[in-house]
C-alpha cells in the first residue's frame, strides 16, 4: 500500500512538472516574453540618429503591440490561460508603454505641456497596478471595460505616430501632431477609466472595514 502511494505521489509530481513546463512554454506566454524582450530593442533604437532608426523602432513597437492582442486571444481560444500569463501580460504592457514614453520625452518628441499627458498615463498605470494587487489579495477581479480597451488602442496608435515622429513628418507633415493629439485623448480616457478602478477599490476597501 505504501509503495503504491509513493508511486502515486511521484506520478502526480511528474504530472505537475509537465503541466508547469507546458504553461511556461505555451505560445501565448512566448508571445508575452517576446513583448518584454522587444522593450530593450525598442529603447536601443532611440540611441541611433537618422530616420531609419525611427522606422525600425516603429516596426518593433507594432510587432510588440500585435502580440498584446494575440497572446490573450490565443490563450482564451486554446484554453491556455495561466497564472504566469496573467501576471506577465500587464507587466509587459506597462514596460512597453512606459519605456517608450520616457524615450519620446527624452528626445523631445513629447515636449512642454504634452508631457502632462504622458505623466497622467504613467501615473495611472502605476496606480492601477497597485489597486489590482490590492484587489487580488481580496480575490476580486475587475474586468476590463470596453472604454478601457478603446483607451489602450488609442494610446498605442498615438505612441506609434510619435515613434515615427520627425521621420513620419517628412512623409506626412502631421504625424507628430496626430500623435500628440492621440496622446491627450488617451490621457483623458485614462483619467475616466482609472476613476472606475478607483471606485471599485474604494468599494471593497470600505466593505473590508465594516
């Protein structure tokens, strides 16, 4: 009986290891890893002069943004949603957006009062991350609203235009202006959707105190 029990334990252990290995190496998570790996490559492009570097940076950004859609879509389609994916996906998104906004501010593409829009977006990302962590401890999940999805789309498109920046202006003169306008639109939506998360957090915080 003891021998059979030991065998069962060993078998379960091997099964769990195989399950964990499959979780780490499934395609949705690989796409998330690729998005994280794209961040230093994208940042590196800003250290090279010339239009070519901007177009390469834009190509990297677009590819990374596409993985943001497909990792979640494929995970749901193939029932490969995992704790690792749920943890890394928002981290990858925030790294991509934050690093790019910082580089755009550093090289002067985002300048003057437009920096306020970038700061709003960055602050919201930090605050929502903290709020999600707090709610996760309460085992509360706040679903992403349709408006938040639109905010993310507008934000990514605006950043894409800003990455093209001066290089894009040579092709279409309003490239940077469109990017800055989109950045403000995303910032306004960021305030609105961020307030929704804040209300949800306050609601559960008050319930915990009662």
